[in-house]
C-alpha cells in the first residue's frame, strides 16, 4: 500500500503539471474545469494503480529456475504498467503493429534446401560489428520464429534483433515456406505441428557455428512450433534455452475464442484472408491435391485449416490436426530452460487453457503471466513506440542464459 500511495502521488503530480501547461482558456482553463479534470484524473490513476498495474504471476517447475530468474531476469517479478490509455486486450493487440517503431535492419538472405526438395528462406543479421563478441565462431546466435503469417519484417522481430545487436549477438530469422517472397518448390507450406523444417534449420545453423551459444525465441505460432519441437526432442537439442511469447497453448480453445463475434470481426476474418493470400500466390502448386476454390471461400482460421492445412499434412480430421498442434500436450517433455510469456487477457490464447499445472511439474519451464497485454501487445509507457514489456523480457532472459546459464546446471 505504501508503494501504491507513492505511485498515486507521483502520477497525480505529473497529471497536475501536465494540465497546468496544456490547458489554455475557456471552461477547461477555469478553476472549476481544472478541478473536474484533475479529480477525474486522480480517480482514474487510483483505479489504474490498484487494478491494472500488477506484478506478473511467475510459475516455475523448480526452485532453481525461479531463483535464477529473480537474480538475472528481474523484469519477470516487477510490476508491469500497461499503457495508461490502452491497456485492454484488443486495443493492445490492434495498436502494436501501428504504434511501435520498425528499427532498420540489414539482412543477409540464405536459401537452404530441405529433404523433400523444398527451400527455406533464412534472414541473417550477422552483427559483424559486435564489440563484445568479435569472434564470429563464438558469437551467441538467436534463432527467431515469427507468427502465423509473419516474416523477418515484423516490428516485434526487428525489435528483438535491435536488442540482440546491443548485446552483441547474432540473429537468424526462420521464415516459413512460401511467406517471404521465395518460390515454393514443392506443394507444401507449414503448420505448427510439423517440426521437420525447424529441425532442418536448427541443424543447419548449429553446424555453421557449433561453438556459439545457441538460443531461440518464438512468437505466437512461431512459439507453438518451437515448443512442439522441444517437446518432441527433449534435451537432445543444440539449443541452450528458448523463450516464447503469446503462444496459443490449446488450439481448440484458441479457435473457439477467436470465433466469438467480436473477435472474429477484429482478428479471425483478417487472419484468414492473410492465410488465403499467402497460399493463393502458389495456387498452381496445390491444385492437384487440394480444392483451392473451396479454400478461398473459408471465413475462419478453423475453416482454412480444415480445408487446407489438415489436408496438406495428412491429418484424417481437423480435430486430429488441432490435437497434434497444441503445445500444452508436450510441455512436460521440454528438456531445456524455457520462459513463456502470456497475457491472461489474450483472446488468441484464453487463460483457462494455459497449462499452469503442467508447468509446475517440469523444472525447465517458467510461465510469466501478466494480467494485461493482449496478443503480442505488452505496450507500456505513455507513448509506447520504442520498447514493450515483451522486449524487456526477451532481452533480460537471453542475456541471462548466455552469461549465467551455467548456474542452472550447478543449482
């Protein structure tokens, strides 16, 4: 309560000074108008500080990981202050792509072949000017996995690269087949249940820099793919640690939430059209095995997955695919340290589907659950253009694992 009172006094003082300088003439410049505005502002500040700004819930499967995070990644135990004028889930989700900056990044593109004759586009940020890690062979490497239709150009990916650059690390972005402008050589795209392409990429990157610390971070569907990979392979991975952000833990629950009328209108239909546009570019590759006209009439992600994704990857039904795609089933088998950031108000990943009890049973897993933040939102500050809470979690965690990860094995 003492901290709350201090925060309230500070915010009230800042609001008072702001109003004093910004309010000019007329009713709002009068003493009565100013008093009304200030009174409302103080009441809102009290509500915000008492009900909105909260510390995240930290769920770990072991005391060692918990203590490690508190010592080296303190942001996961500090109060998260969502942007005061935009803390609601949908607002945070919709606003982030438009309000956050896009730091300039110069990539080096590499196309690698797959066993089935396809190709994968990797975008490298080599960070050759790294002052901390001048030797490229030992420079830490962060593999980044974007969301459902995302690429290396997404603002959240660019921010992760910018933060990694500050730390002296190298990054490589895994673009799913056919989404980054490259030709599709085989009639196959991607899904979060099939980890073959990710395994190919991880093996390739590790073979290039076997002496470098190797970590991965996945966002939304990229995080689902990463967790499914880690759950399948267990500790037998060259990755030292991983982080995921806004993962959909149970695909059935995600789909059900996104099919609610308002969520369908704001998110589901738009994402469905993005998926349709992505595959329609390569339409000629699929016409022999898939009814593309039927696919293009889909009105939801579930319908798209039923008509396209589940058929392409050989699932008997859409339920079979969604069962296999849900990473909550494999969390217990993850064999390296993984930090998973989710907001409990995320309409893409309902709070009741977050596997809290499963996480408590695996000493390698830590869930960081904020009360607000939406889906890949986590906006903070008055004008959240440069950094988000998610960015800070990413930076502190990867730095902690690179510089102090050895402590976990000795705890």
